[in-house]
């Protein structure tokens, strides 16, 4: 029994699915884009397996919907651009087929992490039907010049997308939807994104309050939290858009305890907490401890490529879910945790 997944060009997805018990994780796995029945060293009664298989097949038959637009594109390209003076890499799917305009995703980088370090993560997110913009934003903080993201980049990216969508010669001429902006953020950039969702300003993540542009629909953040340095307190986050927090459980810089505390004080659902097992603070970058960035002394045990792919998949499905995509909703609120052995999740929808 299998359910075709996002790596197939023609496919059927389950539209919705109830949250199943953790025990079923021993029976099903996510492999090569498919949900498959797997063998296990655990002794499982034949009747229970048959019941699970029948239930899953029934849900598939009753609620499946064709969703080729939700499938991962097999090819992604990148080109250089400039966003409000900042050099940026723009990742987008490559297809010769008609498609709806792609929503625009802005990635706010971690402190002193060069944009090139996000190539694998950004390309994977783009493969789910997004144009992903990754700028290098320089500013002076703590008396030192460096790569530090700011929430103001969100508005700049909307302006860029509007112009790029109409620019003659643009690789994305007519292919963008500037009316739908989504945010990804890593570490410092994730904290800047959290500020943006509230319209408040907490230095050093911003210098003046920067209200979120009306085009902003949702955010997915990695290694970010709202716990105040030196105090250990985690003030409520009065978010105005849905927030997903992807937290590596071996993160030695952005504490998992602080990440979960931040999830708990997110005021407005939908919200999602994903614990990425075996990953550390740099589980979404191309390499561990990128040059110039603060090193994470907590070792990562999950393979780097696997942590990048897993974080990107959860980010992409979460963002798609908040745009109303039934495939993303089924993953974020149903089958995702069931079939992904590298995560545990909690959500309020």
C-alpha cells in the first residue's frame, strides 16, 4: 500500500487525515516521496496492521484530490538580483508547464551567515512552488558591521517582487504573486521575523517598529525564540500571522527549552512546533558552523543533507498549508508527524 508523494509529477494526495497514535510510526514511513508500510522489529499484531492499512486506504479513497500544482518540482534554478541594494539569490522552480503565480518567500539569514549557506534549504523550499529570495543584509550592530537581518526587508521584498514580476527580461516575468509573501528565518533572522509578526521592536532585531506588510501570510522559523537574554523570561508573542517554529533538539545556541517556551506563548493560532531530532543550530545551512558565524559546540548526529531536507519540507508544507493547500494541511496537521521519523510535532489549528 502506498500513497504517491511530492516527488511524482502526476499524483494523488490525501486531503485531510486524523492525527494517529505515535504507535503507528512503527508501521509507516516516508520514503522517496511515498507513505509506505514498513517492517519493524516491534511485534505488531496482524489484525492491527490490517486495520491501519484499511483505515489509511479508506481515507485515501474518500478524500484524495489531484494536486499536481502541489508536487515538488524536479528542477530549481537560481539567479542573482538586488533587493533594496542588498545582493540576493533568487531560487525558483523550472517548468515548461502552465502554473499559478508563485508566492514569494523571503529568508532572513542568521547572524553573519552568508546567503550562499542556504542554497540547499532555499532550493528545496522553492521546489514546492515558491520563489525564494535570500538577501545578504549588512548593518552595524554591537559596534561591528556584519550580516544582520531586519524586519524591514519584508516590505522591501514586496516592492522588489512587484517590479521583478513586470521587468522585461526577468526570469520570473509574470510568474510571481507579489500579493502573497511568506517568511523564513534562521536564528537572528527568525527573531527579527517574530518581531515583524507583532509590529513591535525589540533591539537589536530592529531599530524602529516595522509593521508587517499586508501581503505577509505566514512564517516558518528555525532556531529562533523570544526568550530575553539574561533574564530567561519569554514574553508573549502577539503574532498576527501563523507561525511555525522548527527547533533542533541538539541546538546549542538557540535552546530547545526557549524554543518550546516561545511556541507556548504564541498568542494566535494556527501555530506549529517541530522538534528536529539529532540536528543542531546549523541544521539548515549547507555546512556546519559556517565561517564568520558563532559556532555551535553541540554536535549534530543527523546527516546534514537529511536535516536540511527535513527542515525545508516542513517549512514548505507549513507555508502551503497557510495558503489553503490541502496537501500542506494534511502534512502539517496529519500524516507528516506520522511518517517522518526525524521529528516530533505539536500544533494548534
